[in-house]
């Protein structure tokens, strides 16, 4: 069953990344593009771990949800064309949990069709504080919502390279007239995680505070129009509280991308 966006206000979702459907276009080793029908899945909510509901996904040509894959240091994009043959019954969209990734959303001008991109450039390296020559080790959780110019450039380049396929004239591409309508990156979603860490650090006696959590992006077709929302959840470890004591909590109200 497709996940309703309204449920993001109360249910924390763990969205796996194991599925890798066949792409319609690739630029090895980092660019992968998909048509909507081959990435349709069925979604079954499963067991809860640390307060999160795990979603079990299975490729199914009759599935009601579009799944956009993810792999590190790659960009994956999907064209959601509601006029495509066999697209009846599709009402949902999912992509694996974000942890430093960036989402870009384009709309085909004059339609409700979308191209959604999931980009990742972890290989560029972590944020380095001004005046330092190397990143903090271990990483400072207060830097989670910061990105280096090099990483931002890499993410934008992934998006631009991937978009070039969708906009190129046939037969090299799809000839889509795209305009950007939304995006989500670490500077937005991890700001809430940093706030949570600061709250924990302010409690007397709490040291070595670290953050654990995830970001879910979920879409739903409502009244013929796509709505794309996100949530961030998490908890902190510190001296005296290990991973076994974690219980994820929603950090603020869900946000809307589109």
C-alpha cells in the first residue's frame, strides 16, 4: 500500500536501499535514470525497530508506489509520467532515507509529470571547520548541517548531468521541458538534528553526545497533483547511554518539498 504523506506526522519510516531496478539510461559509473513503470513497488509496513517502522519493498509492475533507488557517490533519477501506459493505480513515491544526500525535483512544464533526483557525494569528504586542515575526528555532530563548497558543487553537477539526459532531444534523450520546483539538502533537514544535539549537550553531565537518525521522503498523488513531504527523526547517545538505549523521535513537523 502507498504511504500517505499525512502519516509522516506520527510514523517514523525506515526505507531500505537494496532494490536496484534496471535503468533506462546510464553514464558509468555514477548516473542512473529510470522510467516509472520498471520501478513500481508494493510496500508492506513491517516490524518496528528503535521506534521506526520498516518498509518492505518488492518490485511489482502493478505496484502503487514509485521507488527511486540510491547508491553512494551516484545520482539516480526517475521520470514520473502519469500518462505512461500502465500507470493506473500509482499513488505513492518513496526513496531510501537521506543521510547527507540531496533531493532535486523538476516538473515537466505544463503537466503534473515530475523528474526526481536522489544525489550523493559522500566521497568528496566531510565538512572541515574554518582554520582546520582536516575534519574533526570523530566528526562534530554540530557540523551535520554544514556542507563544503566542493560537495555542493558535486551534488549540483550530478543533478545537471542527470538532467541533461531528460532534456536532450531524442534519440539521445527524452526532450522534456523541465523546470526546477523543489529540493532538499542537509543544511535544511540536519538543522533539526543539530538543535537536538545542542539540547542534549546543555544538560549537565552529558558528554560525548552524538546523533543517530534518518530522513524520509514520501510522495502521494492527491487530487491528481503530487505532494512530496519529508520528516526527520532521531535520538542521541552520550556517555552512559549507548546505541541500545536509542528510541527515535520525530524532530519537528514534517516539511513539504512540493
